[in-house]
């Protein structure tokens, strides 16, 4: 027997009632889609409205990656510029906010990789597992960790940097790289295993 809690809510007249927050989100998505279509036709004011609607959340996403308000602001602007250039390729398979999130992640990852190549990214461990072993007193741990992480394959280096050194969550990394959570966890397991071997060899070789 079906309980009352299992029955769908129905609005007056017999139609199934939609929760207010879901209805609001749907309305926002439709409004975004209309603004996107207008922007594709050359309406710059429509795109300016998209920026106004999403700039706060995009800044927050960028800040999660960059850990600096000024850099996050720069990456937010770059993300919207890139979105404007790529807008004709937006097909509406996902919401504009989801698409914009992916664009922002891509921009931030590109910038982090560029800064890493130029030696501008500070690799300060945010998780205890990267500094669990007591090193010698004269050892420069951030520099050694930087060298060890740099020896990882590109895929593993990226996820280790994002999770351990930038503090980005698994969920955000999976969305940024557009991979299933299970795949990310497999990569992370293999990356940690490889990094442990590199750390033992490069940093603590005297103790082996």
C-alpha cells in the first residue's frame, strides 16, 4: 500500500506541484538561455546581464583555485571573455551556470599550469600526509615537495597540486577535469603511490 509520503504533491486542478526552489531554478535557467540566445545574435547588453547574474559565483570558483582575490578577479574576467568567444558553441545540453563553471575551471587550470612552468606557484602542503615524515633540520620541504610533484606524470601532477596543495575538493576537481568521481579516485590512488616512492627516493634517500 502506498503511503501518503510517497504520493506526488498535486496543485489545485490535479497537476503535480513543483517545489518552489526547483521551479525558481528552472526559471533562472530559462532566463539564462534566453540571454544566451540574444547574446549570440549580437546583443552585448544581454551578455552583460549574464555576467551580472553569475559574477559572484564565478569569482568564488576562481578563488578556490587561485587562493588570491586579485588573481580570482582576473580569472573571473578571463573566464567571461572566453565564454563570450565560445558562446556560439554552447548548445544548451547543460545549464549556462554549469557550462560557465567548466569554462572558469579551464581558465584557472591553464593559468596555474602557466605559473607552475614559470615557478610562480607556491606549493605549500595543506594536508598532513605530504609532511608526515620528520625531515632533517636543514631540509627545505616546500622546495623538495615541488620537485617531487614535478616528477609525476602530468595528469597525476595536476590532481595532486589541486587537492593537496591548493585545497580543491574531489567534487570540484572531477567537474573541472570532466571525469567521473571513480576515475578521479583511481588516479589519486595511483598518484599518491607514485609520489610516496618519489618522496622516499628524493627527499629521504639517506634514511633508506
